[in-house]
C-alpha cells in the first residue's frame, strides 16, 4: 500500500460510566472553541456503559516524519495530562493514531 498518510491525529478519548454523554458534549464544544485544528469532534458510546470523545485533529501539514512524531507526542502528552488532571481515573483510556489512511 502506498504511504499516503493523512496529516491528522485521529482517535477517541474514553471515559468511565460516571461521566455522562452530556458532560462530554460540553467538553467537546469547549475544545472546538479553543482550538481550530479540531476538524471533527463527536461523542459516542464506546462500550456497554462508557462514552468517549472522538476526534480528528490537524496536527501537522507537510511536515517530515520527525516533526510529525513530535507533534503527535506533544498533542498526546498535553491532552493526557489535561484529562488526567480533570478526570483522574474516570479517563478510562484512548485509541489514538497518527497513522491513518483517509479514504473519503
């Protein structure tokens, strides 16, 4: 497969059942206002009783692979620190990648 990766970090932040979907919607709206690099933000169920904030984040444009890795690391560290401070153990996990093939 041709290495035609997107210029985005794509993933989902997962939260415990204690955090309501309505709360997550408010958080996602705040992120959208704070940072225009979020291209998509949504809240969805991620397991039987958990919800998450899904996102597509434009982290780098036309950068070399080392710059892309640094941008990914910076984003991931900033957001995990922020979410752990705000939610502690109610941040249940994540599924995030800097390597995605966008089809449409």
